[in-house]
C-alpha cells in the first residue's frame, strides 16, 4: 500500500522529543479560564422542587437551561453536573463552531437528502444565533467567524475537493471557495497542502469560556447549578420526575438528559452511543517570526480530508491546537480517566505536527490532554422523549456538537412542550438511529472499521467491502 505524507516526511526523533519534553497533562482551555468564570458551586443537598431539571452541565444542558428561561419566564430551573461545568467534552474540544447539524454535507445527503436544504438553513440560523448570543447576553467566548479550511494532502483527495467545488457551485454556495495549491499555501504555509476548500461561514471559539459564560448567564437569569453531584436515579410519578443523587434530590415537572458520552439514565439509550477517545496537543505561543513563517493570517480552523483526519486551529495568543487522527475505543464502553493517558497518540500527533509545519522545528508543546466523544451510528445527534413525554434527551454528537448542542436544546424544549415545527418535523429528529451492538461485537466491529479506514487512507481513498457495507446500512464510525 502507498504511504501517506506523514510517513514519507517524518521529522527527526530529536525534534519530537524536544517538543514533548515537560508537556503538562492538563486541559489548556480550562487552565486558561479566569477565576471569575470558575465559581465553586455547591453540590446538591436535600430535597428541592423545580419546573425543569437538567442533568448535565455541558453545552447541551446549559443551552437548554438558558433557553428555557426565555420560553418559561419565572420557571424554576436546576442543572445538576457530576463534575464541574464544562469539565468533559464541552471544555476539551477544538472549538470548531460549525453550522452543520448533520456532521457535514455528505453525511446528511447520504441519510436525509430531501431534508438537507432545510437542515442547512436551520444550521446556519443556529450558528448565527450563537454569534449573536455574545452581544445579546454580554458573553465573551472569543468567537471568530474565520471559516474552516479543508486541505487535500494526497492526490486522490484533490478529486474530492473538485467534487465539493462543483457541488458548491451547483448549489450556489458562494461562501465555499476552492483554492489550488498556491492559493492554499498562501493562506497557510504547509508543504503538505495540495489544494483546499475554504468554507468562510464557520466559526471558532474558546470551548471552556463558552461553557463558563453559558453557565454565568443562566445563573444571572435565575438558574440554579449544582456541581459535583452525580445522578444515580431517575424516578417518574404521575405528577413529574425525580432526579436522585447521593446527597439529595430534585422533584420537577419535566427533565432533560444532557449527559453526552456518559451512560444514559434511560436503558433504551445504553447501546445508542460508544465513547471514542480523542487526543490533543497545544503549543506554546508562536512568536511574530514563527507566525510569519506559516502565514495563517485568516486564522481559519483546519481539518484535513483523510479518514483519519487531523484538526488544528490558532488560539487568541497564537498557540496551535493540534488533535485528531487516533480515535481509540476501549472494550466495554467505559469512560475512564486512565484512558486519557496515551503517550503513543501524543507522540504520533507531534510527528504529524512537524510534518505539517517543519518550519516550526524547536517549538514546544505546553499541554496534552484527551477526552471522550459520544459517537452514534448516524454520525450526528439523535433525539427523543421518555417517561410519558416528561423526559427529553439528545446525545450522539460525534465530535461536531459545539454549535449543534444549541439546536439540540431547542429540539428538547420543543419536544417537552409538544411543539410541532420545522425542527420537530425532521426525520433526523423523529427517527432513532441503529444502536451499536453489545460486546464483544462492538469492539470487534469498531476496531475492524478503524483498520479499514486506515487502509483506505493508504489506498487512494478506496473503501473496502466492510466500509462499503457499513455505508449501505447507514452505519458509521468517526475516525
């Protein structure tokens, strides 16, 4: 099989070792938060009453609480978080805030082609609402409407770029721009780039600040947030629901489950997602001379086009976040802290970083971390209600949920309110995807799929029988 650019142009081992020397195992985004945005909220103690209780203090739970204050003025709303606000995926992701509700145009077209014009309009409206929320609520989450660059690194990927260009032209999407090799490298000076597509409408933000600001504004509007309170039970009665923790309970008329990758409180959803671990590096701030070497004046987010892809972006102080490629599933569907420590993944990322930017030799990484992604078989979120319509849920964002969590919050509130509209009428909302199989079939299938994706990247993108079969069945696994 053919080699990839990362195998053809490996950096010297000494370059990688120098860059990783002294790197802290810590999430940069959370370390970068000012103390004012990290108040020490109390755990849940005793019995409380509410109109709405939200389980989960990440983006989807916080958006639900905040939007509920607008829909239900004066309502008593409580959020219960097992750790700290934004502790999990919401505080660890790359900060790509994209309009797609379907994990990209191609995935949506393969599943809901007749709904795609509506889904894309709703997605762009949702992204616009997130940008507007900064001014509306006085939030600073370092939002930048820079767009996202998708470079081709291998010859066969240029064919994909041309197809994307032709489709954008046919659809009249003037915000999607095709760049040949010279134009791509004029935007970001990487010797790996053969061309690129630039979607100019997408945004970037500071993930942990986003969660922290959502929590701050929700509290200012009367929402009560309990931290360090792991929910152990969900009981339903004729007049409402009760959420139980070790230290207390909240009785409410309705509940929202926004637990993302963690095991659902509903048995029906236990097989709907699997946790896939993603690994990330963050550099020290680049000097002006280093920035001049790589260009990147447009500050776009970047995600290459391979099956095992990398994503990278600039921070406000010109650090480079570099993540992706490895997507590791551990037998048993568990979410465990020890899975976050994988030196071989960080070393591989460091090698790929210096293949991408050899002119930055000598740069060090200050932070390395990992987190679990809630992967669904349809590559994007699914929705529903339970317990006689008193409980709503959304999960399965599959790594592209920063923006779509707001859409999910709207959907969950619609479902609880019995609202019929464009959102709740979507087949993507009304139909559940296929579940993942139980073990050991899940581990066998996922790891065989990862192997096939890697093989495709080494074989001019050609998908083998396993991948073609999964495509035909509408099953997916995000690399």
